[in-house]
């Protein structure tokens, strides 16, 4: 009997104690060790949100997104085991809104009495503006400190079209609705130049003010320094915009010194895995990213995203029906698209708002159709450099008749009505067709400004005055009443908590929608279309979505943003 008792005790140990020890081991392995420095590398193509992991990611690791960077730094801010931040910055595609969003998190990290060190091998406006948010800024010796102001340029195609015999027949509602000016004009119109200059002036002022605040200098001092640039990196410390020059190994030694002799680092993605938490109550963050089209979302064959109205509408329904979701944040990064598809999304936002708070967070761009879908939210939050507004409508087509004649091609057709040729690419709009198109565009524009007036509690005539297709920075949009507050995604989540009356002491987790699925999960369940990034559509499907833009009666597309250097 004694032997049986011992066997029973052994079995109890195997089935109870060992699993408990295993669980404790897993928990311990996920803990971040004390005196650890978070290392964040920012370079290359950085999307708003990482796309679904692919087979390539199994070998190269997951891509880094703006969301990854800001979430990692924010978690590190309140993590007692993280003592510092090492930011390795190269040249990126990030625009002003994303740069400011990351800078916000770095500054919040600094305010938590932790140290931050930025390292630059080469400095441009983008990379320097980002890295300058760090306490200490180090540059590679024998390199370039390439700051000398900003300029904006736009390439116009009208002259090329004239040579090819292509006529761009486009119409627009709004004096500043200039998305198609690159096709119809050979240089800036007065309105196009005015809007572009205002945009670049705002960005440059924000750049100067941000650098001055981070470096403890006056704005006029920073302006003079940059106006006299560019410099080489060895002379950069004399400008007081850089603290020192050092090679990477010496910079690493400096970080170790700041960390009281501890050489303990953790990379961003590993830290995100180790620091993830789960709670019962959630705030849903719906990512509305890309050009807006009907149907489902997807990635184009040449990069970029297309936001399907049905995909995003489905996410609102999911968040609305989930009792554990207490509020919804909509992260918008979109230049617009098809007007009625934007309305599909806005309608679902409004329906969700009837059940729980909805806050919009604007990324780099939330303009035209991107603003349309957001206008009914409880609150709208944007970064100072976000591009928003563009409340206007355009429509048109290319007449290829001249090109056909040059190539010796000819066509003929039969039609049942005069308007059967509305989208026919070998003739301009007839006077009757032009009137019909303008009538539909005016109706869409009226719907747009009335929707903004209702959502923003403004008079229609006041909205019309600041609309006209003009883009504004988030900073100007707040002054005009189109935005409630300046800030990023974490500001929006904080406001959503407040509107949902969630106590500050209570922890909530973020439910990101559309939900990510692993590469293996997508292989095993490829029929599930509940994912905006479930697959890359075929070229035929993708071209079909593009073609749809030319057949719908009204587009709400962002005016062309110039290339800024």
C-alpha cells in the first residue's frame, strides 16, 4: 500500500506540479530583465500597420510598422524594467503625421525620467526631425548633416498628353480640388500654388518648432542654422543640433554608460511579444487604410492598400456586437476614393456610435473620402502635420482619340442613348453629358458639406467656405473646427476610454481590426474573408477596382500632395 501511495504522489507531481512549473517557466521567460534598453530601428518602407505575415516573413522576420513603433515605446514608458531607448534612424518613407506620432511617444518616454539616445548615419529632414526627439543625438563621423530647408514640387503631364494626342476631360467641384491638375495643367494654378505653399509652410514651421523645443533652442536660432546648411556631420555639434559624433560601437558604449554599465538590450518585435497583455474589456481599433473602393479590401500588385467598404463595415459590426468592446477608435490613413463607398463606412460608424463611443485618429492623410467616413465620429483627433480636409468632388476621363489616330487605330460603335457613351474613352463629354455629370457632382458635394455640418455642429455655409476641395494640416483643421484635438493614436485611445467612462486605474487591451491571421492560419482557412489583408487580389480583380473609379459618378480623392524635400 505504501508503494501505491508513493506512486499516487508521483503521479500527482507529474500532473499538477510539473505543469505549474512549466507555466511559471513560460511566464518568467516572457519577463523583461531589469535595466534593459529598448532598441528601435527605423528605416525604409514603414506602413501604418503591418500587413499579414507572409512566407517571406518566416525567414526575414516581421516588417516594422508605425503602430509597432509607437506601441513598443508606449509600453516601455511604463515598464519598470526598461530604463532607456536607443533609436537607430535611417531614411524612411514616413510623412509628417507619422513622424510626429513617433516623436510624441519618444517625448512621453523622456518625460517618464528615462534616457533616450538617437543615432544617425546620415541626416535628412525626415530622419533628423525624428531622431531629434531623443535626449542625446549622435551622428556618424565623416557623414552629411543634410538640412537646408524644405521645397515642394509637382510633375505635370499635360504637355506629354498633348504630344500623345490624349485629352484629359476632367471636372471638379471646389476651387482647390486639384487632384487632376497634374493631368490638365502644365504648372500650378493660383489656387493649387496657394494650397501647396500653405501646406509646406505649416510643415516647416512645425519642423522648426519641434526641433527647437527638443534641442532647447529658440525657433529663430534653428531657422538661421538650417538656412545656412547643409553641413558635414563633423561640424554638426557646433550647430547645437547634434550632441556628438561617434561610430556605432562608441555610441553603443555611450548607451551602456547611460544605463549605469548594463549592456542589456531588447529589440522591438521581441519586446512586443514579451510585453503583450490581455484583459476582459477592450477598445477596438479599426484600421481604415488605403484608397476607398467598393467591396473587400486588399493589397495591390505594386504595393499600397485598397480599403474595401464592406470589409471595414464588417469590422464596425463586429465591434458593435462585441460586449467586451467598450469603445471604438478608427485609425484613418486614406486619400479618399469612391464617394458612396465612403458613405457605406460612415453609416456603419454612425450606427456603432449609437451603441458605444467612436473616436477617429487621423494618420498621415485623412482627406476627401477619408474625411467623409470620419465626419460623424464623437471626436476627431489628428497630428499637427496630418493632411486632412479636401472636402470636394471630381470626375472625368481620358479621351484617347488623338492617340488612336497617331497609331492608325480606329473604332466604331452603336449606342441606344446619347448617354451610353458617357465613359467612352474616344470622345469628350457632350454638353448634355457634362451637365449631368456636374449635376451629380454638385449633389455629392452638397451631401458632403451637409454631412460635415451635422457631424461637426457647424453651419453649412461655414463648411462650404472652408471646403472647396482645399487641404489643411491637422493644426489648421483644428482652428477651423474640422478636428477636435491634436495628437496621435494613443491620444485617441485615451479619449475613447474617457467617453466610455473606463476608470484610469482599469487596464484595457486593444483589439486590432481587421484581425491579423498567421500565414499558416490563412493557408488552412483561405475561404474566410473577414480580413482586409487576407490575400493579394489577382491583377484582373485589382484592375477591375481601378476601373470602377472611372465609372462611378463622383470621386472624393485627395488633391495631389507635392513631393517635399
